[in-house]
């Protein structure tokens, strides 16, 4: 008999991504012939721009299919440097840039590089689902700080000062936010930078949605509003959301050269270089025509306005308009306790199950993001799909026995 060998403790306690699980379940139900309205996916429904695809095809034609430098090709690093100067007004050198296989790998590498067992990372709630797991896989301890819809999910100085301890190694900021769509105020970012300089911790700023915002402003983050804190700010970004390139898997880090060097070393022993062809595509995205970004952003704004208007008109739903990204995060806690033929709605997970089973709407429960009061809907899909989803949602809520 073959002996059963246990897996590592780290993987045994690791939870799979809830957003990917919901999306996979919705797609499986759709493959069975069920009419599913999928409002769970965190990727634009637009095609990758033609000039980006053409650059990839040209790279293949020219035989650009071999290993590259671990941290990315020099011309792509220069394109990142130009983007950081253009949008954030901050100068970087090539030694301060690392290109990786998606923004997710950048974040993972950062935590592997900066954390020792027991180090704390402040994570505002609600948070993107992978932040706590990444911190824990590096031996760190997530330190959660609850934010509220009434204040736009922003952090206060008092909240930060109470959260910081002698073990604090970093704070994660995601603006515009997944799942809330919130954009952090500049003054709040200055407060975080001031505290980081005083107490000595990194600011990991996840800017993956930085150009998908609806106020007409250029992106800003902790380093652009407080350049004196540059050595402590680790800027994470990529081409996935802005250019509808989720499957191309190109992300990048701009920050402290010592951290970049460490991240590159870790990458050299894990995935090595990011995909060569995708790097050429990302280069075309960053340096080519940008009208596609404005067009996508305008479409997202139209969809946001419609979805928010519908949600705000529904009984039992508390929803504010997101300022960026392509998600709404309404509070459904007032319907908790309601019943249907298969049980009681006792939280966001039960409500998400009800919506999928009863209304054939796929959405992500708020508990996946650390706040059980909410449900996340994505408007990164066609307006007709959103209309149908909101119609079904209204009917499903009305059918609950309260």
C-alpha cells in the first residue's frame, strides 16, 4: 500500500481564490446550458487593442521567443519609467524596475522579499482576496483595519496610528480599489507616507486600476503626493486591466532598488523571465496609442452609472458610486435573515448562493474580501448583460420572505 505523505502546512491552510472559484462555477453552469449572468469576473470584456496584438505577432515572426533578462527587457523597463514620469511625476532608473508575470507575481515576490516570520502587514478591509494569503505564505501576519462605506472606505490617521506596531513591515494600499472602487484622498496618502517615514515601514501601492477612474484626473499614489517617501513606496502595476490584457500576464514593480534587486533574485529562482512575446505586447501597450484606454474608461463609466442607479433604487440595498475600477460593492446586510425554499440568507455567502441558484446571477460574496455585509458585482461586461442582471436581482430580492 502506498503511504500517504502529508502536504505542507502552508498549503493545507491556504484557501483558493473565491473570485476565481465563483467565476469557474458560473462558467461550468453555463457550459451545462444554464442561462447565467456572470457579474463576477474581474477582467474587461474588451478585446486587446489591435496594435498590441500586432506587436506580439511581429515578435513571433521575428523569433523573439527565447529567454530574456529575468527582470524584463530594457526597452520595456524604459516604457515603465516613462509611464511613471508621465502619470506620477517621479523619476526611476532601470535598477528600480522589475517586470514579472502579472501584478500578482509582483506582489507575491515583494512579500517574499521583505517579510520575516511574525512581521505584520496592515491590510485595510475590504481587501483584494489574495493579499492576506500572500502575506501568510511569506510568514507574515495580516493586520486588518476596518473601513466603512460612509467614509468612502478611507483610512484615518487615528486608525493607522493604532494599527502600527514595532512589527509593522508594510501597509497595502489599493486605489482605485478592488472590490470597492474607492479612490483614496491625496491627504490620506500623505498621512500614510508621513507615518511610514516616522515609523519605518514600506507602502505597497497596488495601482493596477490606476487609469480606470472617473474623475478625469491623472493617477496619483503615495509616492506622487509624497516624493520624499520614494524609498519606502513600492509601486505595483501592470497592463492587465488598463489594456484588456489579463491573459498576457505582465506586471511590474517600480521602487527601492534594493527591494527590486531582491525581487528579481527571487524571480530568478522561481519563474525566471516573464513571457518574451507578452513583454513586446506590453511595450506596444505602454508606448502606443492611448485612445483605447479612454474609450474603455468611458464605457465603464456608463455601465457604472446604470448599475449604481438600479442598485440604489432597490429596497434593502445600500450602494455608493465607485470612483474607479469596474466593480460596485453594495451593502445587502438589511436582507440578512430573509428566507427562501432552501434556507435562510445569513450572510454574503448564502446570498451569493441564492442569487446563483435562484436568479442565475454570478457575484462574489463580500466575505471573500473581509466584509460579510457586501456583495461584489463587476460591470466589466456588456450593458445588456448588466441590464438583465439587475432585472434578475430585483426580482430575486423581491421573492425573499422577510
